[in-house]
């Protein structure tokens, strides 16, 4: 058996001696062109900082062994993952003309935004609300400025768009409404000739709001259209005599409080800020070109008549909220038959005509 093994070995050597021993062993040739590749550090720097380097033309042997600054595949994985986890943009938050890298597991990779892209838009301030469309604006727009938006044009201590006003406005004095002159001098210089003060010719003078309230376009005050709410709608409140709408000064104030708290709603028109007018406010209704009664009509062009615009107006006393400075047991009132203002004891009785606004 041992001889048979020796014979087989000799046969094998004889048959395969040429491939095994032909030629001489040669050193390897230079690296093929195009065999270059990026190092781990270069890959890391590109992914983390965007630093791009040119790839070598062919494979380069490292000049040094790996050191402490060499990045491993674990470094690359962990740092890239940490960076990706900070990204949270959604397609709806990116312009429809922009491609971004989505880290949403269900939409991983480059994605195109879906936010609508809009051209720039200019806005001009106005009295109506303007909608600013949602989207990504590709170009600039502007909001028109106002050269009159200056501190000196804004009421003192009022802030408007960040500008605090310094204007102290003068109080205008209303004209009396008289147009006839009775001065014998030439030229005449009485009230009817001079017509000093703010004209009473607002057009129209009054506006009927359709809710039983009347706004004076000259003063901005809003009056009840019913000038005798107690006597016409709530005579049960009047315990000061004959249930005729005439009440004491304190009861006048009490009645308005009960209008505002919902006790007497017939004249409130759903408002809760009615008050007793002061004496100057009552006198703004007087037009001294008329008498019996000295009130203008809705248009402000002629004398008042019932329902134009007020109804239930009485000729005599209407309480004001103004007390007499010389004797606080007395308060000022106005008579609309002549436009006469005076003061009387607060225990006297007068009519009540509530007002809103002007505060």
C-alpha cells in the first residue's frame, strides 16, 4: 500500500509540473486608473460639514496607521443619526419649488415641498380687514406708509402703531344755530350775524339707528328716541307723584341704573351703558333758532316735530347729572321750550332723557 501511494504522488507531479513551476514570480503592478476611493474621514467630513474633497485617481496606500482622529464606521453612523434626528421639516412647511431631505421614516429621502409659492404683494392700509394669504413669498412686498402718522397728529398719550401721540386738541364751541340778526349796527355783530362756533349743520344732523336710539352726528352722542321713557313705558317706577314721568334727581339716576341691570328693558335697546347726561350734553340738543321746542329735526334743516327724530319730548325740565358747585343739594336742568338752563333742588321733579357715548 505504501508503494502505491508513492507511485500516485510521482504521477501527480509529472502531470502538473508545468502550471506550477513555469515563469518567475513578479511584483504587483501600479494601481489601476479609477481605483481611488474616499477615506472614512473624508466621508465623515462631507456628511457632517459638507466639506468636499477630490477623490484620488487611483488607490493610495495610507501613509500612516489609523490614529485617534480617524473616524470609524460607528462614528459616522452615530453622528449622522444624531444630525438627522434634529431634522423635522414637513413637505407642507417647505416651498413647492424646493427639494429637501425628509427624515420621516415613511417618506425618507429627497422630497419636494408642497407649500404654495406666491409672488410678493403690496398692502395699502384701509378700513377693512385684509387677509394675508398663507404660503412662501418669492419676492418682497410692502405696506404703504402714512406721512401723517406723527406724534403731533395723534391725541396725547394715545398709542397708534407704536407711536405715542402728543396732540392736545382744543375743545370746539358749538354754534347756537341762530341765523337772524337783531343788531341795529352796520355791520351787525350779534350772534345771528357772526354765527361763531362749530356749525350745527351736520348732514343729516341725526341718524335713526333703527333700534329706538338716535345718534347725533354733530357730537357722536346716542340718545333714546323716547324722551320720556318713565312716563310712556315704565310709569310704575314713578312713585314721586302722579306717575307722569317726573321724578327727583336721585330717582332719575336710580332709574337709569335699573335700565342697565335689565330691570327696565323697554327703552334699553339691549344696551347697558346708559347714563344721565351732563348739562352741556343736554344743551347740545338745543337749536336757538327755534322755540317751543328749541330742537332741530332729523335733517337739521328745520324745527323738530313729533317723531322727527325724537318722540315724547317735553317742554320743561330735564335733569342733568351735573350738581351745582355752590350748593350740592341742587342740580342743573334744561328746558327745551326755550333752551334755558338753570339749577334747582334735587328733590324737585323733572324728566329723564338717557344718553350713551361721549366718554
